[in-house]
């Protein structure tokens, strides 16, 4: 799994070193850098999906659309280069990226990449192999199998990352199959558009036993989707079937077993928005990274708490999850999962992003409260899920 993300001179951050855990929770004010911190990893993942051998890093593609180099370079640093680094327990990879045409370009030049393992450090120019340069039996094959394997594990984690955005395809009558011959495993699509295809394709396969919902001992993806969805929407079920002689899949949902199957538009946004998240987490390989923006979208507060518990359970079962959320209910669901022993407190990282100060020379601010085995948090900085108490205090005349 990935353990830390580094960005330098990237958008609002002159420098950021963000610890990651099996479950990483990013929260905080709007426009404070939550999405930016994850976009560093996503543009690397995007480049790997597109081949990763051109010597350039595209800023716009299937995962993120960031515009021009000038829009992502932090001008306050006075430096013309951007740095992105990814760490695991065994290795660290760093890329130095240059901006040639800041106003009209749509990519960054990869100046160099360096790799550090427990055994050695090596820096190479982009000519040595573009973004990747290290794929087995790549550049480090003569440095020892442990180094090559450690580096390749980071590359693979980035290349296999799945991103589910806050905007999901929820109301369609039919959904597409992936348009590539070998789709990334469990990649439900940025808008969740491929999730019905994954259910149709893998619905009768078994999931990892550690991801089972206690309410149903059956291990199939279909049964476990129903079981976990029931914790959010009691009675919910899903079915997917291929449309003959097309590359489309029809998704059907219902609220109870006695109901007729209905198209998503007749069920509501909540169940449709949760659908791809549950599918991706049940199918993901151990150690695979899933980044989710706003898992609470369109969910009732009780379901938001249930979603937090579900994500914690999946992280404890070996899936690496990084979520961006504004929901105190999701956070509390995670805290309950820690308290109940569903996930260890050491496997949860929480980061609160405060608005950057007005002075351009001041850094953006990130506070990282820790969580103990009882689900208690070490810090409650100003603005950290405290608005409910503030509003109640004002309504009660206390302030």
C-alpha cells in the first residue's frame, strides 16, 4: 500500500507531505486543497493508463482535467518545476516536472524521476524510460530483485488506482461496457458508469471472505452487494443484464424483494450513487487504491454513517481507500467501526484542510487528528465538523 504522498509547487501547495493509511479521510473547507492533494497521484495514474512512455505528463484525460501548466504551478514559490512523490513501506518514487508553455500547453515535461529503496537510490533522466522507466525487467533489474519489486509495486498501485468522482451517472436506462480490451480490475469509471457491467460480469463470483456482511454468509458479489446495500437502504437489491447485440448493460434496482425491478430513475439518486462504490470495494484486489469523492452524496444521514462503516470494513479487509468528504456522519461511521473493532485505529488517517492564509508567502494548513481505539479524536480544530454544535448553540441563545 501507499504510505505517503508528496507534492511541491503544485496548485495551492508549495510543499505537502501527506501520510496515507489503508483508510485516508480528507475533509475541510472548500477550496482548501483536498482535491489538489489527491490530484498529484491521479495525474500519475492517468499517465500510466495512457502508456507512460512519452516523456510528458498529460494534464487532461480520463481521470482529471487540470487545464494548462500555468494553472497548476504554484507561482508563490518562484520555482519553475513541480514535484510529485509517492511512498510505500519499501520504496519512494519522485518525479520532477517542467513547464515549457505555461499558457497554452496541456502537459508537463518529465525532467527526471528518482527511486529510493531500502538498498539504494537512483536518479534517471526522462530519456531512460518516460514516466515508467522501471517496469520489470526495467532499469532496476540489475540492482537486485528486491529493489525492482519494491519499485514496481508503487508503479502498479498508481496504474491500477480507481477514481470515483462526486458526479456519478445515476439515472440512465442503460450503461456502457468499458471501451478497452483489458480494463483495470474493479474500475467502475469516474462517474460509476461501468459498475453495472462489473455486476453483470462478476455477480456470481466470490468476494474475499473478510469483506462479508454478517447478515448474509453467501460470498457472491451479488449477494454481498445486496447485504451491504441493505445497511444503507433496507430491502435494496440490484440486478444487471447485458442487452443483446449491444455493448450496453441494463441496471435494475428495487427497494424490497416483493417489488418489481425498476430502472434507476424510478428509485432515486441515493441508491444509484452508492451502487458503484459498493461494487468497486467488493471487487478490488488487496492493496488496490480506490479514491472516492463525496461517498455521502445523496445519502440520508443514517446511510452516510453506514457508508463510513462500510468503507472502514473494506479498508480493514485489504483495500486502500482515500475519501474526500464533508460529512460528519461518514466520519462517525468510521469512528464506530474503530470502536467496534472492525478496523484498527492505526489503519485510519484523518486530514483536515484549512483555508490558506491570505499572505501568498504562507503555506496551506493541514491538521491531522489521530483516532484512538475507542473512536475518540485527538483534535477538533476550528471548522472541523463543529457547525452543528455552533448552530444549535445559536438557536438555543447560548451565543
